[in-house]
C-alpha cells in the first residue's frame, strides 16, 4: 500500500527543490497538481503542473475530480483524486507538494498521511530566496511574505517541521522519516 506524504511550507521554503531530490528514489512518486496560474520559464504542462483555465478548474471541482484544492495569490491549485487513489494502491510514497489549505484538507480525509512542514531559516533568507527565483514582482513578493506569516501559524498541525537551511541535511532528514536510507 502506498503512503501519502505532504510537503508544505511558505513560498520560497524549498519545497520544489526538496521534492525533486526525493523523486530520484524509485519508491517516491510526486503528484502533479492542477493550477490556473501561468507557467514559469521552463515549466512544461504535465510535468511541474497541469495548467488549466479557471473555468476548467471549476468544472473539475464540480465533477469531484480534486482531492483538495485551494486559492493562493489569486490562482487555484488542486490535487487530482484519480492519481492519488492510484498511488495508494502502489508501494510508493506519494508526495503532495501543497500549501497549508490543501494540506489540512488531505490530513482530514487521509489521517494516516505523513505531513512535513518546511521552514526557512529566517524571514530574511525567505525574502532572498523569493528574489533569487526572479519570478515575483515586488507586490507579489510582499503578498507571499504576508501569506508565509499566516502559514507558519499552522506548522504545529504537521507531523514534522524541518528548517531547510542545508538542502542535503533536509533531504536526508526526510529520507530517514520515510525509512528510505
């Protein structure tokens, strides 16, 4: 039987990088979320995300095709329920890289979920990471930092909290949690 693993944290906490490194393990499979946001440079449909219109997303909600969904910075994100159910029949760790809103929904529906909250070392580092990403306008960055403060309030709802200060240490810590070493 598969296990659901949630990786959450504020924008810029390193979720995507950590998940990419975990995915190198054959026992790990990453969910591909659906979103209404535009692709960033280099992102391909079906790899990083399934990019859809707001109308298509709302239809997916109406048809019950999403295990969870949330709005973040004016865009919608969700986890397709079919892929999630399929992964639970396989012997894999199915990683959901999702925000706090979606994570809470999944934890309620699937209480056996392993939930991991990634923390930045500090607010200054978080701001620096968002600048390095070079995909965020100043106004968008301010909103992401404000949302980060709110998301941090939920970290105690997760099974594990990990400060992502050293990428290798962070990934190895998660590998130990999942008994992948």
